């Protein structure tokens, strides 16, 4: 009982230590819980923000741009859009070219090579800079707002920008750059002045005396006006020149320095009115653009959606001439010849009197000519003496079916005095209006030239229908067939005698009955005579069918020529066509003839006459491939006559188009119809009317349209009624009804017998086809019943499938709910496990601390025992001297022993409690 207070004291100490440890552990556990709660709230907030971010559009930042031009290119590539750096570079260069591009633009990629080609030739004189104007962080994108790419700007020192809008071709770009480099041409001699004025483009000339000062007054203004003209007219149709010599300036009546002269070929040339207008660059450019002459214009469509061609064709009939053109070439012989024709056509002030060209006389001395026509010199000299006078024109007569008519060439002369012989006539003047009137009158009185077969010239005088005081003489003769065939082989103008002569060299069977007299090149029939452009002079002012002349580069725009009818296989890309948008026709100059001035003149003259002999060109779809296996025959423009009109079968023709949906829905009906009708007597055909032109009488304005051409009665074609539905029975009734109609001529017994046999053959064929149809119908009925049984079974299976589908949907919803519950439970357990793991981690940390404290206590106990042992040794040494104090020592020893036991007990309890906590 004496040790009980000591045990109580040790127990109290142990409980106190345990309380402290428990308090420490509790605080450590509570703090992580608070942290876990804060982390959960933060996680939920992040999830809410993330869900809100998903609801917005997320734009990926643009990738950094890359080099558009190679590093070895002479073009400086500012692919980051550094427009300010480009302006800095431009300050050190006189001429600069900016190429604004977008890396994704296909046209920019295509123009890149052309720009490099120009830069390789002019990089020593011009600064070439390419700027990426698409990157959103570049200054070019922020300052420039282009609607298309690429864009080319040129700068001449501080003047600019001058935008280039021409074709993205190296030669055209280089030509424009050179025009910007040298906007003025310096004229120092009379020969240079003549070269400058002979050009077909309008010319503006300024006269400045450079002797007094290096820069005379007004010179910089005139120089700037030339740049202004390039800025307003990117085609550069107005050329600017400077005269530096006083005597040369006097040739065009320029006396005062600073005078400006506008040269015009047809109208009167002008001098800039300094008194009425201020002498500024803008006014000079505006004055030149308003008063220039446009005898012939270049058309350069850019290839996209544009109204350029439409606006030009709306002005009136247009002559489109396609020629290969190189802007960098110094001479253009073909262009010069076309220019001469244009000048003569628009020259309304000059006299039309023409003189024979002596160098063309006697061209028929070749052996070939003598071999074909031995007496050609004598007969032509006698019979065509009238052609030596300027007011006569050769007229080619068409072939006719009458045996009594033999003449095929006539000489038509105007202002003839009645009764005077042709060889004594002297005509002072000749113009196209009179020739046209003579031709029209001659055409209306052509029946007077029914002559017996004769080798002599036959002349006849007749009165004009336009003026009662004008008489015309027509001297006609039959030219030897061998001579005509020789000319045809040499000149490629005439065809065989079975085909009418045509100025455009077209061989057409339809022209046999419908051709009319027309003006022809006289050199083909009268080799002794050559007349150079008599009737073309001033023709634009003397006819109501004035042509606008346009030039197109066939190297760039040959696709337009192909659409107009040019051959795709030709190597020489020269082509001419007249397009009349109002009349919806166009005429084509035969490509067998070379494109020269004389052929163009004849082409223009034959278009300008009242009864034009030119035939409307019909567009043909050359891409159609004919297959024998097809039951429906595909018709084109070139095969229409042979398949439809010349065919000895009944022809049913369907007009369709690729975009016509109703036409496509009739294909199966026409296939069935073609299989039913006997192929020996019927032809089922169709024609794409959008790709093939036909004569006006066979055109239609409604799709689909069905025409039937009966056998031997093609002129009595019938149209399928529009109010009838297009089906197989109606088509059969329509065909049988109009194919069985008799012609208007009376039919004999043999004809009736043939018709009866033909009808019986049709009936037998139809009966056989009806039997086939009946067997097919019975087979179809059986198949129909079989399909109905299969369909009912399929419906039952579908119903079962629908029920299984509903059950599966319900199970799916239940499983989905269960899955959501399991997911929630899983999330909750996962959170609890995380919390338990955190608590266990905390207990592990607490047990580790207790172990450390226990170790310290053991060290303290060990030191205490050492001290007690030393005390015992000291006490044993001091026993003889301290016998009196033994009882006290025993008491103290017992007390120490009791204390040591308490300490051992406390340490054991502490270790036990720590083990329990660790477990």
C-alpha cells in the first residue's frame, strides 16, 4: 500500500503525456480535413469554369508565317507583313514594285513564278518586294484592306501607287514596269516622230526646250501626267512623247515650249487649251483620255466573274480578232496590218478613188496558169476590160439548178450611162454605198441573166431601186471550170462547182439553194487587176452595221476563241469572228484562210451589205462520242442534217439540257420506246440544245421539246402537244398517227400497196411486241405477288424489331441510371478512401514522433541509472563513515527504485499505446 501513491502519480503523468499526444494528433487530423474541404471547393470551382469555357468558341492562334519566295530569289520577301520596312526600303530606290499576296491564294502562288521571272531581268533597276498581307499580326493586314489577291503596286519615286490590273504574265508585267520606268518617249528626229505618229495607239506629244534649262517649265507636270495616265488606264493605251528639237516640233505646228499635242488619225488633232484649262497633270491626263480615238481596243478579261465582254458587246456588232501577241517584241507585222484595216475602216474623210497596183499586174505568167487555161491571157483581156475602171466590183453568183443559166462571175459597175459600152466608161469616184445598192438591185433582178450557153461576155443595164438617176451595168461571164479549180487550190477561197462560192471559204450543202451574190476578192478571177481596199475606206460611217474592233491575245484567251468556233487542233492561233449580240448570231472567218488585211476587208464588207452572204456559225459539241450500242442516237450540230433531215427513217427528236430535270426523267420512256419501235424504220434521237446550235427554224425556247420528222416528209415535222403527258402510250399514238399520214401528192395503186404492206408490217411487229409485253406483264404480276409476300414478312419482322428496340431502350435507360448511381457511389467511396489515406498518413507521422520521444526517454532513463550507479559506488565507499545515515539511504534507495519502476511502467504503457495506434 505504500507504493500506491507513486503508481497514481506515474499514471497521472502517463495520462498527461497521452493527452498531449492525442491533442497533437487531433490537431494534425483536423487541419488536413480543412485543407481537403478547401481543395474540394477549389476543384469544383475549376470544373465550373472549365464547363463555361467549353460553351465558348475557342480559336486556335495562327501559325507563324513562312517564306513565300526562296531565299535566293531577287524578290525581298516580307512574310510577316512588315509594310513599314518596305516603305523604308523604297526610299532608296527610284522604281519599286510591291507584290501583296496571301499564302493560301492559288492565284498568288501562280503569279509568284511570273514575278520572279520579271525580277530576274529588272532587279538591277527595280526594287521587288513581296509582302504577306494576310497575317493578322502584320502591319499590312491592319493598314491595307484588299478584297482580292494578288495585288501589284508600282511606285516611281514618290508617285504612286500605280496598280497593275493586267494579266499575271511575265511579259505583260515587265511591259508595264518598263512603261512606269520610262513614261515618256524622247523624240529627237523626224523619223522618230513619224514612227510615234504611225502607231495605232493614241499619242500625246509635248514640246520642251532643254537648251535654256535642264528642266523647262511644265516638264515635270507633263511627266507626272504620263504617270497619271498609267494610274487611270492600266492598259497604257495612251503614249506620251517629248520633242526636244524645234524643227521637229514645227512638223506638228508646235511653236511654244510647253505646248501639248494630241494626235488623232481620223479626226482633227488637238492642242491643249492653256487658256481654258489649268496646266496641271490631272487636267492633261483627263483631256487626253476624253479626246482620244479608240479605233481598235485590246480586251483582257481577268478570268473571273466580270461584265467586261458583256458591256462591250452591248455597244453593237463586234469584230473579235485573236492574234498571238508579245508585248516586249519591237515589231508586230500582223498587228500593223490589222491596224491599217481599222484606220481605213474608220477613215471617213479621205477619197475613195483607188488605182490599180502595177506590181500585181501579170501575175498569171506561171506555167501552172498556162497549163490549166491556155488562152487565159487573150480571153480575160477581152472580156474583163471593164475591170480596169475603179468603180467596178466582182460579184460571184451562186450555183443554180437551171440548165439555161451558165454565168457564174459578174462585174458590177455603177453610174453607167445607158447604152454606152463598158470599155468607154470613165467613172470618177466609187463608194461602198453605191456598190451595196448595185449589189442589192442586181440580186433583185437576177432573173434577167438567163442566157444560152455562150463563151462571150453578156452585159445588161438596169435601174437602181434606190435612186432613179443611177444606172448600173452588170457584165457576166462563165469562167472556165479548170481556171476556177486552179484558183480554188491556190487561194483556198472557191470550192468545187457543186458548192456555192463563199467569201469565207465554208463548204455547206445548204448554201446550194439559199446562197446569194456577194463581194469577192477580184484577184482570184482577174489576175491582171489588184485593188487595195477601195470599198473598206470610211465604211464605218456609211453603213448602219458599224463594227467595233477588238483585239485579244490568243496566248491567254484562246478559250474564248474555241467557244466561238475556233479549231482546237490548230497550231497557229489566229482567229476572227463577228459577234452580234442583238441579233444573237456570230460569224466566223474560215481558218483555212490566213488572217491578213485582204481577208479581213472581205469579211467586213460581206457583213456590211444589206443581204449579207455570211452564214450564222453554229456551235457544235465536239466532245460527244458516238456509241453503236446505244439505243438512243446522240445528235450534234454537224450530224443533225445526216441523222434527222437526210435520214430515210422516221425520226423522233428530243431537245434536252444537262440542267433540265424534267428531261432526265424522260430517259427511261425513250429507251423503252426505242426498243419497241423497229430500228429499220424509226430512229429515236436527242440533242443537247445548250451545246449545239441549229438553224433558227429548228430551235426551241422550251425544254423538253419533242419533234417528229416523218419519213419522206421531213418538212412536215410535228411537235408533240404540250398539254399531253409524256408517256409511252401517248408517244406511240403520236408517232403512229403522223407516220401513217399520206403526203399531199396523189398516191397510185402501187403506192397504196406499199403503204398497206408497210402498215401490215408495223401491225405484225406491234403484235409481237404486245405479246412480249403481255408475257412481261404476267411475269411482273408474279414478281409483284412474291414481293408482296416478302414485304408482309418484312413488316412483321420490322414490328418485332421495333418491340425489341423499345425493350432495349428501356433496359438501356435503366442501366444508364444504375451506371450513374454506381458512378456516384464510386466517387463517394473514392473520396472516403482518400480521406482515410490522409488520416493513416497522419497517424504514421504521429507514431514516428512517439518513437522518437520514446528513444529520448530511454536515453534519459539510461543516464539516470548511470547516475544512480555512481551514487551507489560513492555510498559504498563512504559506508564506514556514514553508518548513521543508513536508514535514510535505504529510504532514498527505495524511493528511487519505486521511481524507476514507475518510469518503466510509463514507458511500457507509452509503447503499448503507440503500437495500438500504429495498428
